[in-house]
C-alpha cells in the first residue's frame, strides 16, 4: 500500500473485530521494564508484518497543504493581537514598524536555516529530533537531555500556551460584537466567562477535526488560510484607502517616545515573534509530507509576510517523543481506523483549556516568546554542530553558515536581555520548569524506570481510545 493511499482503502470492521485487534496489539505494551515504544514497535512489526504498512501516519500533506500550514499558522491571532503589545513596548509607531521588519527578517532567516536541517533529517518531530541527532551521540547521559527538555517544555508549556492564545483570540473577536449587541460590553466578568466558554468550544472543535482525520485537518487548514489571506487583503486595502484620504497623524509621530531600554525592546520583539510564529511547523510533520525535499525547498521561500492548527504539529512531536521513550508509550500510538494520534491531541487540548482559565493574551505571548527563543538558539547550534558531525551526509539544501549564526545570536539576546534588564515572573517559571524536567529525566529516561501501574493504564487507554503502536516511515 502506498503512503498516500486514501482512508477508504481500508476495509471496514465490526466493533467486536476492533476490540479483538486492540487486545491482540496490547501485547506490544512493555511489561517487564521501561524500554521505549521504539523497541516494542519493532517487535510488534516483526510479529505482524502484514500490518506494518497499515499502522503508520500517512503521507497526506502535499506542497499546497504544507505551505498552507505555514501560512495558516503565521496568519493568525498574532497579526491582530500582538500589534498592540508590540506598540506599547516599542513606545512609538516608527520603532514598532522597524521591529516588525526585523522580526520578519529574523523569521525568514530562521525558516531558511530550518530548510537545511529539515531536509537533512526528514523525520517528524522538529527540534526534538534535531537535538537527538546533533547531541545524542556526543554523550550517553548529557546528549539526549536537550531533546528531552525541549519535549518537556513544549508539551506542557509552549504548545498549550499557543493553543490558549489562539483560542482566546478567537473568543475575543467573536464575543466583542455579541456583548456590544446585548449592551454588556462593559461587564468585565461576563466578558471573562464568555471568552473562556467560546475558547473552550473552539479547542473542542479543532480537537475533533484533528482526531477524525489528518486529511480533514489539512483541508480545514487550507480553507482557513484562504479566508485569512482575504481578511489581510481587506485590512491592507482599507489602510491604504484611509492614507489616501489624508489620515496620516499616527505616521507623523515617527520615533517620538521610542523605548530605549534593551529589555523593553526585547519584550516588544516577543510580540513580533508571536505574529510570525509558525514558520517551523512544517518540520514537525515531515513524516506526513508526500515529498519532504521538494516541499522543504518551496516552503522556505514562502515569505513570512504570507503569514490554526497547532495541534497538527503538536501531535507529531508527541508521537516522536513517545517513540524514543522520552514519554509514556501511549503518546506514540495512533487510532486503529483514523490513524490519528488521539492521546497527544487530547493531552494538548486539556492543557490548553487549563491555561485559558487564569491566563491573558499579553502574558501568554511573553511566556511563549521567551521559551521558544531558547530552543531557536539551540536549534541553530545543532545545525552548526551537524555541519561537522554529519559533514558527509547528503544535503538537498545547504545555507550559508552566517544565517544560523545570526539567528543563534539574536535568539540568545532575546533570552538574556529581558532577564537582565526587565525580568518578569513568567521568565523564571520557564527556567524553573526546565530544571524540574531534569528530575524526571534521570530516573525515567536515563535509567529507564517505569511509573508503577503505567502498563495497565496504557492498556486501558488502548481499549478506551482504540489506539495501537505505530512505526515510522523509515521502518
């Protein structure tokens, strides 16, 4: 069966047959020790060779859907929400526009650098896989730490905060006309409750789409991308129209009142980073691309100003983390019929819902920007390291070394400057969470200990969610 075959090529089975199949496949769950799901999958695939090609993620994301994923995630809440935060920290329209441009150049350079590393290592998982490939062989204990910490922070902080920001942005734009229509626009409590309710509904709807079908999720992404491009065109056209009428008072302010604090400028940069974020998302779903090399070459030149579904990349990260034994095995399992990783999607959605309750968009953006800058810097270090450790490997794309160096330096500044000049409590939360990850790394990853009862819980989830082990496209 080819990688891009349709779902309807799989014969339908009764619910009893599905239950029997799940019970049979449950034997792939480790029962003696904490070996990763990679070994279990290999053992399972040897015993069940006829199912090997069936139980894997399908390559259903083509060039248009790949570019639409980048465009769709970049044209989102950031353009409409982070502009106010960026302007408030920049202090003037002139500096604000300059920072928008600098953020765009930074994102473009980062996307170009990711094209090399993504085509050099055509696996799903994004930075997690890159850190494993670059640093894993260097030391038995310290080598895999960065990959684990990235997965730890991304799963529990970065991607849930992204889901929270996206859903809250959707909710605010939808609730504003509703509250205005019923004359409750000044009721802060009602606005708070309605925003959280709508955000939760939004997360639930997107969760259903991602659980139901990979192909369906990409189709929704394509439709939303076209809609958002249309909205951007209308906004740009309206702005140019008002400029033609002589409304230039905001532009006349120029750089008056510009921020001079380096930390404040770096914080303003976080707003721009959120607006441009998403340029690395295609690297998380490489395994689902029909042609990773061609799509990688094309997507890096799709400009960042052609800026939804964060879960679509989050589920692939969790799948790779589970395969490597850096998380419970069930996170790498997929639905027996839909072939979508239901457990990772549900986990991300639950964490996202929990974050929207106490969080606000501005603080979540700062939280996101600080955390993601750490790993952008580390990814560039990984690329430079692999120039030496994998110098004989074929590189479909090879960028000038100055590009990853620039991205690395800027990312490091974005991490250090806010802490040194304008520290905020959320920055220290991120650092504490990173160090807390080491507590779990030593016993459960390095020494491969298992949590008591995890095997029974895994089998329970397999039966409840109808999920089974999977193999990668390399197998």
